[in-house]
C-alpha cells in the first residue's frame, strides 16, 4: 500500500490496482479482465445493484470508476476526505464480494459486444487497434482490451469466476491513497476490511512478443470521408533507461501544436487536419506511433511527409532550444497530472505495481532534465531503424502506394 | 548546389503531374462538358514519365508507374489522384 498525505486538499482518492489485464489472457479468454471490470459494478451481497453501488459514492458527491489496461486493472474512488472510509468500503466490496449474477453476465455481454462494434464505427480509434495488431501480431498485446466478438460471445460465468479467483488476490494488488487522510486509520481500515485471498493460484506469466522482421501495411477499405492512418515502430519498455529520451523524442515529433508534425505537416504543407504522435510502453516492449487524419487523395503524400520528419530525427540532433521546450512541456504535463488527489494516487500505485519502486516527482523531473540531444538522437537511430508498421482505413482499393511509402 | 536548369525541369515535371491530377479531379467531380477518357489520363501520366527529372527524386517514377497501373486496372479516380499527389510530394521532397 502506498499513501501520500496531502493535508491542504478537501478530497481523498483511493485506487485498487491489480496486476494483470488483457495481456495475460489467452485467445479463449480474450476480454475477460474487461468483462470482470464491468461485472464488478453490477452488484454485491450488501449492495445488490449497480444503482446502490453508484448511490453509495455519488450520495456524498464522489466519483467511482474503473479501467482495464493491457497490464493492469484499476478500480478507484474519489470522495470528500471525511468519506474516505466509505470509498474504501465500496471498492473492497466490489472486488471481493461481487455476485456475478448469471443474468448480469448475459446483459453485460450484450453491452460489451455493442462496445466492440461501436469501436469499428470510430475509425480514428479502430485504426490504432489495427496498428497494434501489426506491432504485436499473434500476441495478446495486439488484441483489443475488450476481446473479440467471438471470445466475448463464448466466455461463460465459470471462465469469469475462475479468472477472477486466480487474479484478484492480495499478491497482485497495490492500493494507493492520496489526499487529506489519516494514514494510520487508512492502514487499519485496509487491514480490517479487505477480504481478498492471499497466495497466487493459476496465473500465467506474460510472454514476450516475437521480433518483427519486416515492414508491413494493413489497409481496411471503408468509404470514409477521411483516411485514418497509424504508422510507427516497436520502441522501448517503461523499464528501459532511455524511456525519458523516447518521451522527449515523441514530444518534439508530435505532441501539441508546437511539434514538428503539427507545424510542418499541418501548418506548412496543409496536408492533414489531425497529425500527432504517441507512445505506449509495457514491461518488455512498446511503440512510437504517428496518427494522420487526412483527405484520402493526400494520404500517401502525408505519409511521405511524416517519413521525412522521422528521417530528420535520425539525421541530426535536435537543437538545444527545441529540447528545452520539450523538457518544459513534459515536466509541466507531469506536474499538471499530479494536481489532483486522483492523479497522485494513480501515479504512486502505477509505479509501485509496475516499476517495483517509487520515485518522487523531483527524481522523475531530474531524469527528464538529464536527457541530452545526443540521447534523443541515439534513441531515434535505434527505434526508427526498426521495421515500420502501418494501418490504414479509407476508400483505398489497393495498398501498393502505401507499401512503397514505407518500403514494405 | 542546384542549377537553374534543375529547378526549371522540376517545375515542369510538377506542372505535368498537376495537369494529370486536374484531369483526374475533373473525372472525380464529374465536371466539364466533355467526357475525359482513361486513355487521356494515361497519356497525361506518360507525359510525366517522359521527363528525366522524375528520376532525380526517390520514388517519383514508381508512384507514376503505380498511377498508370491503377488507370489500366480501372481503379477509382480518387485512388489514382492519391498516387499522383504522392508523386508530386516525392518530387518536392527531392528538391
């Protein structure tokens, strides 16, 4: 358990973060972590319906929610600080005493299937899923967190109970709390009220994805008004010592309206309305990607222009003033993220669960500050020499021009 | 250092590609009184391929070749236009 006392705040936040997530699911169980997350809000013995769970927290003006990721599942509540005990009580109740009623399983299955279909109607999101399929082919990291229509249709209550029993155990859990709270009282409350089982049983280790050997293009033909494109390459994990250099590379390349992609592709060339870059990091892998939303006629031209920007990162070091701007951007975003008790609780819990130790914000900012232009170029040389992968959604009859653009 | 002749011929190549794009766009928009045939579009692309400038920047000739194939295969006009815009962009990149 990690606690940050923030006496000047009026709220307290608590996060229950479980190691796991969609990465640990085999093809048969794809989507089960996300399914469980939905079901845990459907009712417990003491609070038999979703309304009673929501009422308990919203009745004091608080918020309660959850999210499933590839390597973790988090349940959280933010409440006025005098109701911290209530926040803990409701969260402990849903993760330890959910009823998983068969009727709720069937109702929620329909909701999740609709959610999966909805993503396919949102090409800006769907293209990222396709891109991740290319980055991590035949691996759980390359699958939608919510699973597939086939797996969600097939999952039964026994699968769900078995998976929940294996993963919702104390060794898989980190609890984070931040805000105006009494630390000793919080620890006592956790010891007395949390009734998850200790010891692990039936969990499988996460397998690393296989190496990518060649660039690939995946085109999904859709009669969309815009083309939606994601291209990028495998990059660094969150354990890698160069991860901060990668973050700064990403900021220079495509985060915000002063990034190279925005200024050159959108403002100077007028090629795309939306162009930005992003990273994703996991324990042993990650990627850096670029999204382009573009008039279909300009799609390949825009890809070529992005390729030019990627090349320029490997051709010369970024200027000191550009690096300084990127550092201020990164440090500022981190500080803003930690404004809320919720942000602090997530920050601490995430570090403890995934990194196995906690850095203070000053230590983290010092690591960002220590990155040099040579570090960024070294990371660019390394990451951008990997085979590029590109997913495209748009009215395209064939992929040859796209393959030519990335040398696939 | 580039000579004036180089930039002039690059401008000429760009102009021919734009002319081919204009023909394609006219088809896509169903504009104009006269019907534009695939043969005319193919001819406009072949005009581009005749210029040696298209070999001075990477991939320009290959995009033009792709565009020509797309016309022969009856691909939609927007798709041909996209490939020609890629050729135009590659020419600009090579500048």
